[in-house]
């Protein structure tokens, strides 16, 4: 009976450890212009980058025509940018959003309204502008 109990506990431990290792984690450094994705535990590589189409030139062009037009265009392009990020996030169980602006909080507020993201564990952290190496170290340290 004791041997069976130890075997059973060992099996449960191995299953839980395996499940923990299979948790898909991603860190996303973002501002309103760019988002860099670092999947864990995939040793320090940025897998992709998404860039917002609302550039400084786009803002200047829209502003010269009409401020209302500029605001509408900014909202459309920002929404498209956030939707692209959300499409990637839905494939993960744990997500770290970090960066220097409020973009990460704005994205999180949008995602919380969609029940598709209810099972995902989100964390938001403030950070400065970073090099690729610093981003990867930040994400690795967070998920350890």
C-alpha cells in the first residue's frame, strides 16, 4: 500500500511538472508604435514584431486635413494594431505586457472585455525602452 501511495504521488508530481512545463508563456514589450514578442522558454529570441500603421507622417498628414479625421484614423489604426497583438496572445496561457507607455494597459483593458481571454493570466509591468537583450532578460527573469 505504501509503495502504491509513493508511486501515485510520484506520478501526480510528474504530471503536474509536465503540465507546468507545457504552459505557453510570452512576454510582449510594447508601446503605441511597436510590439516585440518573446516566447518562453524559447531561450532569448524575439519571434516577431508588429508595427502600428499610425506613424508620425500619418498623423501629420491627417492633422493637416482635419483634426477629427486624424483622431478617427488614429483610433482605427490603433484598433487594428491591438487586434493583431490579440490574435497572437490568444495562443498563450501566461502573458507579460511591459513597456514605457500606457499602450500595455490600454490593450489589457480591451482584452478584459472579451471572454476569449478570460483563462489567460496577464501581468503588466512598467519598463523603459530596452535593447533586444534587455527585453529577453526581463522576460526570462519574470517567468522563472
